[in-house]
C-alpha cells in the first residue's frame, strides 16, 4: 500500500573516486567538474529541490570536502560582490546555498551503491525516499523525478528510472526484466510505467532480459534497508542496489515490495564519462541566453570542417 505523505527526502551518493576522469579527478571530486559554469552536482541537487525534495543527504568520501564548501555560504565573497553591485554573480553564488537543507555523511569504506544507500538509513527513517546518483545528470528541461514520485505515491513499492539503450551497450548497465513483452504497460503522462519482475547487474549481451537500462534515479520504499542488510556482496565484490531490488520485486506489496520502472525518453548525461560530459556542456550551453548565440555561430563554422 502506498503512503499518501509527500516524499521529502533525497539521498545523493557522491563517494566515488572518479577514475574515468583521471587525471582531472586526482585532487578534485568528479561531481565538481563544471557543466558550463555550475558543477555537475549542483544540477542534481537542483533537480531534487525542484521536485519538492528539500531534505537532502549527500553520501561522500575522502577528499570530498569541496562539495560541502560549494553549498555553504561564503560571506566575504558575497560582501565583495554586493559592494561591486554585481547582482547577477551574487545571485548565482547564493543559489547553491538555497536549494534545500543539505546534510553530509561519509561512507567510509567504498562497498558499493547498495552500501551507500544503506548508510542513509538513520537519516531517512521509515518513509519512502529518492536516490539521485551524483554523476547522472537529467536535462533540467526534461521532467523525470516528479513522475517517479507520483508513481510511487500511486503504486507503492519502489520505482526506478530506465532508458532504452542499444543492445550492444547493455552490458554496461543494470537491466530490468518486465516479463512477457507488453505486459502491464500503463501510461503516466509522456512516460511508460513498466512492472519489473527482475533485475540483473551488467549482464552479457546474450543474457540481457531487455534493452531497458537502469539510470541513476530511484524512489525507494524504506523496506529496501532490510533487504540491503541481507544482501551479500555481488558483482565487483560490492553490495549492489540492483540485487536488493531484485528481492524487492518479488516481495509482497504489504511488506513494501513491488518494483515499477518509468521509461525515460528525455536527455540524460553521464558526467563521469568524458564524451557524455562534453555533450552535456555543449547541449546546455547552446540554449543559454548569454552564450547560445555565439556558440551556435561558432559550431556552424566549426562542424563543416570536420
């Protein structure tokens, strides 16, 4: 049975080492890489805030102090900008500090995404909550999280976001099984809501149950915490959230079970991947009022010469 209380808490795991972006991430958290002029993590926090999630817990690790500093006030900088009358930059600096009530907790040992989520148990308590991965960026013009929150309120259980990906790329993702093709599909706005019968982490192409890949947005029933505590290390020797959700998919609804997937057809960027990161910067920059016109002109001159 679903809870009618609006969901207000979000957990953002941001403890990864960012090895795909070395050497840039040797001394700087991958989540602080700028997407135009805002760090990637700010887009994620802003997404949670826009969906009404104003209680945010960030799961961090060593060398992640700059994440806390970014969302903190800097009175000396603000005073300098105010004295100069630079209201635009002042507003930009203050924006990050006004996105919600942000808390921080270190994961300690990097034991996987499932362990990072389990670290949030005391903060979350006994209520549904959202999980947003810190390097998975959903274009601000595309709504996803609100649809997922509404789906969880309507159907209960847990809700995950998936995208259709080319079959040859499927082994890089967690993948959902929806049972027989076309079973139980319902429309929720512009999205398709799919009942999930199983999940598998990074299967070989020939063993993938579908081409629906899990992306970094979840709305989870608090019963997931008990499942995570009972989940042994899986792929890579880590506690996999996918494995716990596999168990939840077959758990009775009255025990918080059931998993549905919202099929997302919008724009999503993996800002931990170099090529996807570059696409994110260009795509978002061309629609900026201050940059778009000049950037589009330059792209039209540059692209024909490739």
